[in-house]
C-alpha cells in the first residue's frame, strides 16, 4: 500500500486519532451522549475519507488538480482576505465595546479585556502593514 498524498494521510490519521481519543474519554468519564457520538462519527468519516483519498492514486491526482486550479486559488484567497477583514472589524468592535463598558461600569476587568482585544487588533494591523510592504518590495 503506497501513500500518494502524505499531508492528507497525516491529517486523516490525526483526525482519526482525535475521534478515538474523544471516544475513549467519553467512556472513561461515563459521559457518552448523542452529540459526542455524532462528533466521533463525523471525525471518523472525515479522517477515513482523507486516508482513503491519500492512498488512491486517482483521487490524489484529482485533489492536486483541484489545488492547482486558478479559480479555486482565487476563491481561497478572497475568502481568507474577507475572513481577515471581518476578524479585524469584529475585534475592533469588541475592543470598543469592552472599553466603553469598563468606563461606564468602572470595572477594571472590562478594561483589561478591551486592552487584550486591542492588542490582538494591533497585531493584525501590523501584520497587514508588514505583509503589504513585503509584497510591494517583491514587485
């Protein structure tokens, strides 16, 4: 048996291990519920699918062609860009909300949370600036 897509194989094995670990923990803690069983089933289904795709030469070729397709790459870049912009907007709104709640209520906990979210927001702004400068210098 030959592995044609090692990344997909490793991802599949890790997802299968995660499902097995969840199943074992449910049995140890005696907390076996329907939602846990559905999650274990989904993890086994996804992990098994990844392992099977990585072991098939035909399916691996299809996966690589899909990854190299320009349309799929454009969609991925657009979705990542939109997700980054939404994350920045949400973190800015959360920062403002926490700082305002801290000022109104006088609770320093809200101010601390606002400063933490503001720190994450500033990191995202700096990474955007630095990545823009990097790609601007490349062109």
